C-alpha cells in the first residue's frame, strides 16, 4: 500500500526522542519532509540529521508551553519546505503522583505544556491547513481508563480527547482530519522512568507486561508505523477517532 506521504510536510513536536521521533522516522522513511521540535538542540538536530538533513528534515528548539511555539513551527515548515500538510503533537508526560499529592504548581505547569500547548498548536494548524490536512494528538490510555499514580495525566488527557473530537467536527467540512493515539507501555524513556519509580524496575515491567494481552511492551517502531498511517492520505476517511496502540491493554471496548 502506498501511504501517499511522498513530499508531504509535517510538524512533529516532541520529535527528538520517544514516540514523536518514532513517528517522524516513519513519515520520513515514506518520503515526507518533517520539522521536529523539542527543548534540546542536540536531540532535535541529531534527529533531523538522521532523517536526511536540511533537504528532508529540520530540528527546531521550541517548548510547547511557550505561546509563540505554534506559530513558529508552522511558519518554519512553510518557509523551509513550502507547505504544511499535518502536525503530530507529542510532548513530555506530566509528573507521576497520586491525586492527593499533586500541587497547584504541578497542575499548572502540566496544563501549560501538555494541554494548552497542544490546543494552541492544533488551533493554529486548523486555521492554516488546507483540504487533506491532518492534526494528530499523542495522548494516553488514560483517556479511556485512569492509570494509578498518574493523576495529572488522568485529569488532562480525557479533556484533550474531548477537544480533539470537537475540533474534528468543526474542521471536517473543510476536509481536515483530527486523530488521537492512545499509547500504553511503548518502550521509551518515559515508560522506563515510570517503571524506575517502583523500586524494582524489572519487576514493574514484568508486572505490566503480564497484564497486556500481547504480553510485552510495544516498540517505538510499532507506534511510529501506526502514527504514520493515521497521518497519511491512506487514512483519508478516519477522523474524530481515538486509537489505542497498547497490545490490547485497555479493558473497555
Ligand atoms: N511511551 C508510552 O507508552 C506512553 C504511554 C502513555 C502516554 N504517553 C505519552 O506520550 C507522550 C510522548 O511519550 P514518550 O514516551 O515519547 O516520552 P519521552 O520519551 O519522555 O519523550 C518526550 C519527548 O518530548 C519532548 N518534550 C518534552 N517536553 C517538551 C515540551 N515542553 N515541549 C516540546 N517538547 C517536549 C522531549 O524532548 P526534550 O526533553 O528535549 O524537550 C522528548 O523528545 C508523553 O506525553 C507521554 O506521557 C506515552
């Protein structure tokens, strides 16, 4: 199947590592041009170099919590590659912790980067994308099922899914799609950090894997291929969806 990604242009935030990088890699491998962003120059520059250098990929240092980031990234895509066909919004996860323990400061910081940063980028993209454009959100299984010990994620992600669904209905008539991905236990730095919070990371990982129907963590490549498909013209009739990428871990239908 041809995904139709050749020379299409995407912005991928949080694209220097983890799930964002995995998605950007697959987009680039299918011939797309990508702007990858993150807060660390060395990481986004290395990612861009690996994906083909200045003609195919560009790293931009930008924090999703910064109100200027959305316009900077979209303008960079148009200036450098002459077009914009889609965005994928990934960002570092909020701090782990129990509902009773999280402070106002932690909620506000997470809201700025995880929630408002995503809303701003999606809103700007919706205003500037044309027919065939796509807006993707990397969310979490916590959209459907609260995860013990991740109170802020459990609080913010379902709201973002509601925003995405609302936006999908608004921009659908213009031929723009909006999709959400719900990863769970994809083997990235984030998941390794969460596992290390439980005194024995190997035991934590084994315990999680035992509760996943496929009995293992997902690879970033498995997530990246799913994201690249959803962002591609091959997925042209998919919008307003939330797709778990979790080896069957969610219990709901
Ligand atoms: N992996 C999973 O199975 C899983 C499961 C559920 C939910 N999620 C969620 O999916 C998202 C991506 O997960 P991941 O596993 O890829 O995490 P990760 O390995 O921690 O990578 C996060 C990426 O986002 C960048 N980033 C962090 N804060 C940023 C900010 N404020 N602005 C711009 N870029 C930022 C990081 O680069 P810099 O640090 O250089 O900025 C890094 O490239 C997270 O929100 C995570 O909570 C992941």
